[in-house]
C-alpha cells in the first residue's frame, strides 16, 4: 500500500497543475486577456513534477509533499495569470496565504510563519506607498505584496530576502536581454517571484 503513495502524489500533482491551467484560462477569459502561454504552462508543470519527485526521492513526509503539490499549483496559477494580464487576482493570493498558513499549522510553527508574512506585508506596503507618493506611479503591485507575504509563510524566514532578490535579478536580466525591443506594457513581477520560489524548493531545507 505504501508503494502506491508516491505514484498517487505524482498523479495528484499532474491533476492540480491541469486544474491551475484551466482556472487561469477561465479567469483570463473573464478579464478579456490573452490565454496563458503554453510554453510557460508546460515549464511550470515540469518544475512542479520535478520538485515533487525530488521530495519523494528524499523520503519526505507524504503530508508535506501533498502540501507542496498545493503550493506548486498556486504558483502555476498565479504565474500564468500574471504573465498574461499583469494582474494577480486577490482570490489567488488569499488562497496561497491560507494554504501556507495550514502548512505552517501542520508543521507546528504557524506563529513564525504569520509573523514573517506580516512583517514582509507591512514592509512592502509601506515601500509601495512611499515610492508611489515620490514617483507618482506604482512601483510594485498590491498583488505582488500579497504574493511575497504568501512566500514568507511558505518559506523559512532566512530565505525570503534571497527569493525576492533572485526574482528582482531575474526581472532585471529579462529587461537587459530585451533592451533592443520596445516593451510596450508593464513587466509582471509575479512570474519571477514564482520561478524564484520554485528554484528554492530544490534546495534541502527550502520548505522544511
């Protein structure tokens, strides 16, 4: 019976990834935005499957891996939606926060997770208000603030600055590589944040 659990968790991962793509497609159609990019959807699904298989290979807890399937599904959903519309719908980020809170409650360190999320949320909210006032334009979206708060719940406190810095570095690298092209719309930050957290899940201790 125990030998079936890894295969079942991989199957659950595939189902959740497919549901995330369908939910993103439905939400984008309601927003009259373009559908999610097929290449990005495939890459997200492959990263999710690889992360889950790695955790199973390391003999991690089945419950912890199940939580990770939920986390990767949320990241795929948010990355696809933000990449296509430059918007992070509040229900998606709230769902990410709630599932992260449940994960930390299962771990027994929910207070640490909530304090970390609250700290980053308030810090980035103040930064957003200050820069918006000084520059008269929005420098970071409110959806990104909620997303980083969710990342702060899911990840160890010491990893948060590195995840955000890696995402910012990826965004700057993207802009530099496309400097010859005229980018006519704002650059979504959510996909870079999700990609950065994906990368950190492959390191031992990236979540637990």
